[in-house]
C-alpha cells in the first residue's frame, strides 16, 4: 500500500510538471493550458466565489458540494470555520480542508461499520494531499501564504502586502483542478 502511494505520488508529480512546468511544486501560477480531459469551469467558479468574499474552504465546498446534494448555503455554513488555516490558527490551508470535505461527500459512508467507504475516502484524501503538496510544497496556510494570519503583526503585514488576494485564488484554483482529476479518475 505504501509503495503504491509513493508510485502514485511520483506519477502525479511528473504529470503536474508536464502540465504546470518544471518548477510546479513552487508555482501557484494558473496553468497555460488545461490537463487533458479536465475542465477548469468549476475551479474557476470556486475562484469567483473566493473573490466574491467567501473563504477558501467555503469557495471549494460551495461549488463542488453541489454535485453531492449539498446546497451552496449549507456548504458555506459547514466550511465557515476552516478558512485562513482553520479559523486563522496557522493550520491546514482552507482550500485543502474544503477539498477534504468534498472528498468525504464523494466517497464517505454513512454507517459506522462501512470500512470500505472509510478506506476509499482515506485513499482519495491521501492522494489529494500528496498531489497538492507536490505542486505547492506544503498544505500549511502560513507556509503557502508566507504569513501566519493568527499572528496579528503578520496578519497586518499580509493585508498591507495584499497577500491573500495575490496567493489564495491560485491555491483555490489548484485545489479545484486536483479535485477534478481525482473525482474523474475515481468515477
């Protein structure tokens, strides 16, 4: 199982480099072309939600949750505490945590004894986390943003630098495109 995860991660990194360029793990640029079979439409809608004022986690959940019967308003409420590295505490990126929630909607079970669904969900989440980290170098909000929003001085610096509107839309889009890949491959 571990070897399969390592091989999958390696293949994903190589595919990302083909799609996003040789320094993909350091880049948050919008790709110049879309991956074969992928559509950026939902990822673009998630970015539009973010730009409209929703947090990164809300933006992902609002758009991708619809496919699984979650209303945009319900998704926004569920994901409300996960933006800014989980309520600005310097933890996991909200676009990542929103994506994890969507993968739970896609593959999670509803019974306490549904081990197959739990394992499928864990595998999809592990695949997503490995791919996101391979592209961006981290899943940590402060590491991705360059500022710890839980630290008032750094949050002020981030606002002054315009870091969130510069960095986060690219992370939301990237998370959306990775979700597209995983959801399409596991369909």
